[in-house]
C-alpha cells in the first residue's frame, strides 16, 4: 500500500475537513470543464475528481472504482493509495489511464460537460458509494460541482399579487408613526379593507392590477382634492425555520411616490419629500404608462432584521404629486433572498473550485433537465410545435417548469409546462413536462426560440440554456418553420438579425443562424474583408458561442467561426470554391469552401461562399498540429517587425518572438540563408502550396492574403498556407481596374507570391525551383488537360458543369444564381479606374453577365 507522495506535493493537498466515525469515502467535488483551474503533470487542464475521506481513520482506496457508466461499475480501478482521516485525493479524469500510485492518477474516461454519470464504487464492484443520480447537470467552465451543506440562497415571495390590505387617508398627524407598527402594537380595524394594488383610475392603471375596485374605489373621494397622502398596511407571514433573510427587494408600481416601512423601520422610498408629514406630496410625477410598465425597485434590506416569525407589516406612505391628481397607485411586491441554514447535504455548484481542500461556499442545484426539446422536426406554420422537458429532482421535488418562447424578435410569451396527463402531456407524473407553441403564432420561414426555467419546492431554480456569458453563450434553443417557397439545390443558411444594417459594419451585431437542422442563437456577425468592404454584397464574419459550436459537416469537427464570403466580384461564382478544392486535392492544407444559399429574416438574401476560419480547429481538421502557431498576414512580406501586419490566430498568450526569429533568419544571405531555410522551413509543404497557387493562377498572395504556420513543439518547421483565392483562374488585380475587370488574364504569372521573402528564397535556389516546376507539371496534368482530352475527363469542364447545376440549375426558375443577380445587380468593366459603376441586372450592357455567361467566359 502506497501513499501518493507526488500528489501530496503537486496535486493532492491533504486537509482536515469534517470527520465522522465509520464513514465511507465520497466524491466531494469534480470539474468537467477544466479550462484554467488545475493543470496535470503534462500541463493539460484535464477533468478532475476529488475523493474525500470523512472517516476518523485513514482509508486505503485499493480496489475501489470510479466509473462514468452505470452499466460498468468497475470501469477504472483505483490503485493502492491512502487518504488520511478527513483528507482529500484528486484524480484526473483525462482518459490517460495512469494508475501508478506514486504519480498523478488518471482515469480511463473523461467527464462530459453536457452532463453524464459519475460514481465512486466499493471494492465489491456493486455498491455505489457516491453518484449524482442518473446524470449530473450541465457543467460550466472552471466551476466545480459536488455535495456539501450549501447555504443555498433562494428567492421567497413575501408579498406578490392581490393580497389583503388596509388603507387610511389621514386628516392630521395624530397617528404619528404608530400606524407603521406590528398588529399587536397598532389596531387598524377601523381602516378600510381592500386588496393590492391600491389606488384609483379608469385606464392603464386599472388594466395593470385587474381590479375593478381600482376604478370605483372609496379611496378616490377620500383622497382626491383632500390629501395627497395615504397610509397603507399589508400583512405578510414569514417562517424562519432553517431560513435566514439575506436581503429584501421591494418592487412598487407607483403613481407617484412612496415611503415603505417594515415593522416600523424605513426600508425604501421614491419621490420622498425632505420633510415627510401626514399630508406630503410626491416630489415628482409618473405617467400612467410608466407607472404600469416600470416598477420602482428598491433595496429594502434595512428592514430585514425587523422581520419576525409569523405576521409582519409592510406599511407604505403613498404619495400623489398633488391633491387634485386624477389617479393614484401603490402595487407592491416584496421578495426575500433567503439562506438555507438547515445544514442538509445537497448537490450544487461551488463558487470557487477547491481541489484537494474543503469545499467553498456555493449554490445548491435546482431541478435537473435530463432532456429537453432543442432540435425538433421543423414545424409547419399553423401546426402547434410540441416542446418537452424531462425533469429529475435534485434537492427537492420539482414544483414548476416554465417555457418562455418568442417568434422572430417579438416579445417573449410564457407557457407553464404540464405533467398532468392533460392537454399536450401524454402521461401524468412521468417527469416529462410538455407545452405547445401555437401554430398560429408563426409563419413559414420564421424563427421560433424558447428557454426554460424550473424551480423546486425549496425555491431552487435551474435555467436552460444557462446563458451565463452574454458575449459567449446562447440564450435560446429553437427552430425555423418550414418555408415551402424555397426551391434550391444548395445548402441553405437561414440568417436572422434584428438590425441587418448593423451587421454590415465592423462593430457588428448579434442574431441567429439555422443550418442543417440546428439553430445557433446569439451569434455575432460583422463585416469581413478590407477591399471587399465597399461591395454592395458584403462578406461577413460569423462567430459562434462556446456553448454552441457550428456543425458545417457530419464528417468534420464543429468549428468556432466561419466566414460568409461574397462572390459578387466573380461573375462565374465558382473561383473561391474551385481554388480551395484544387488546393486541397493537391495536398495543400487548405480551408473547406462551398457555395450556399442565404436567407435573411425569411427572405432570399444571396448566394455566398462558406469558408472555414483559421484557428486550432482548422489546423486539426486539416491534419496539422492543432498546437502549432498560425499567423494571418495582412501587411507584411516576412520583413521588418513580427508585430506589424500579422494577426496571431492562436497561442495568443505568447508573443511573436518565434515569427521574429523566422524573419531575422530569412534576412541572412548566401550559405547562411540556405542553411537556415533548410533547417527551419517545411520545403515540400511550401513548394506544393506555391505550385498549386501557380496552377490556379492565384495572383493575390503578396503582402497579405496568406498564412504562415509553424509546427510548434514537433518539427518546429514553418510553412505557407493559402487564404483569399478569388483573384485567381484568370481574374487579375490591376491598379487601373481594381477588382472590376472583365479581362480574362491567361498569360504570365507562373511564379506568384514572389514579393514574400520566403517564396522569393525558394524561387531563387535551383533545387527548390526545380521541385516547384516538377510539381507544377504533375498538377497541370491533373487540372489543366490539353484540348484533345475527352470532355468527361476534363477537370474544369466537369466541375463547372457540376457547380452550375447546383447554383444555376435549369430546372429551377428563377435559380439561386438568378435571384442573386436580380438582388445585387452587376458591375461594369472599370476602364477608367476608381469605383466601378454598380448597375441593376436589367442594364443592357455586355459587361452585365449572368452566372452562365460568366462561367462560359471561364471555360
């Protein structure tokens, strides 16, 4: 039997917590989304599990098990390690499967952050000592979960809705402050009985409280033209058993002001005069619409210590702006934040993770969403959309589940979900709560989003989606109603944005994307590109949240970002897609790119090219080192400073010194430069990319529009990677034309990219130049066959036909290409420089080309 000395010093902290006699070890804390909290011996931030020994004696864990499968309780055997009395052991759940008792321990499984099973099992491989039900809840980055005697805080409504109350309009100051006291200190039996809200009006305020007494109240003749002040007493009860009030919040719909007292102690006010008396006026006025829609919320915690067991009094001195005011309202709600003082052991989230030491304070978990509707079959307008949530109790029985839904960018609507076997619910009390979004609420092509809130009998709440970070998480799940008017052979991107104009700027805006059956909410959009930023049909960056990465293909990992690239300048609409395709087929680690149809707010928007963004996910997908340094080049030719003209796409916690070393090395000459190049550059990878660029005639690789990549930590060699291939395959940038040239350039420029110092170095050396031309020959034979090649064997002719059949099919009228042409128009050949004339598609001019005409010129 060994004691894990490695963990004592570097991972395991032994600390004395609660000690009991004959108590079994337990999982006291775990983390399933370890981003920065605790690194293992490899420097990886692996998931981790903390085991606590609450017994008064040390425990030998030899033969105990950890598992993530309820059907495989002996999945990972703990080796012979001991935990002292009251001590803790941290085991990494990394899937590295390391069981040396004198080193850090690692299980043969990981912990999914979306929820899963986790258990500590006794040596008999049958007895479960600790688990977290059938599944633990959704976990969040760098927040741990476990069991403890949480002093959980819940919200308790002390006063809400229409409750019994009494009012009195004073005629002098004879009551003093006695009217604010508890019932045993003040007799209000002579006051007028009513219910909250209290006031008089015949319009907006009456609609707010839904009380006909407000419009025909005896308060109006007692108060109007008599006194701008009214005294109000509202009793409420409180049970302090296992509860302690942490704070009080008072919300009051008022017209025009108030001073509130809890058992005689002033606890909040609004529009209060400096010298309050029995006939005071409010210092300001509020319109009916504001009073109804915008309650005044004040911190009433000053009265918290006065709250007693049993009956209490909220006394309110209501204030009108003047005695002749036409309306008056006091409609209060009093909410207490209550701390659970029972000491009961519950599951929950810890405020600060504490691997290896006693747990910190935290918040007990509310009901568990085991499953819920987030990717339903697309509904049809007019047919109800059924939504379900399968619930499990965690701390106490589930009390209610509420769904909040909205259509497009309309206001939220509320549905109380049902588990009673009635209406939309199939079976009573099976833990599956259901609700139906009325089909009449949405039209074809419209976005429907929803979120859930559940509470238990203790008042503990769970929200799904959690929406913890408004800048990097989704607020809703949802879908889009089927749009039968869409006729296309392309993949369809359905884009929803409340203010489309804001998406065209660099500051951007947020919205949603629906693609391949999934809705991505709270997605960030802004304009992409430099020179293309002035196009009427723009490119866009689309940044997805950490909680909803984008699935662009069933066969590839989800990605963080994607670019929606304009093809407006390319009248054939195929150059981006074909350029990247040839690069990839040639063995270049190039982006994926394909054409999609874009709908915006349920209307046709464009055809555009989906192009992968550059990050570690791209590197891994492309077969490169995901930890390799990647720089996007905006204005540099590998000269001067590495801090100018480059954007680092990953490893951003480091500086650019590695790139500076490359630049300095390439600044050498002669043999030193040759040796440096051969020692530090992946020459085959660079030569292959240069040859592929030559075959597609990519003339836009100079001080920008490419990447420089390093295989960091492995070969440490540098290589070139492509970006921005629209000026290729006969399209050319000339200063007098800019983008807008109808010329088909067919001569020159075999050696492209020579402005880049590394490329120039490879061109200048006989050996690498020979490699370059040999590779051009082999690629030329594959993609640029001679004219006597049978048509079906010609790459370009075949692919042009295939892409035309997708974007501009003859059997769909109008095709997507035609719709795009009609929406965005065209441009005229800019023979005089400056900005090209943008013209509607109906313009009678030879430069105004359909896609079919642009493809024909490319042939």
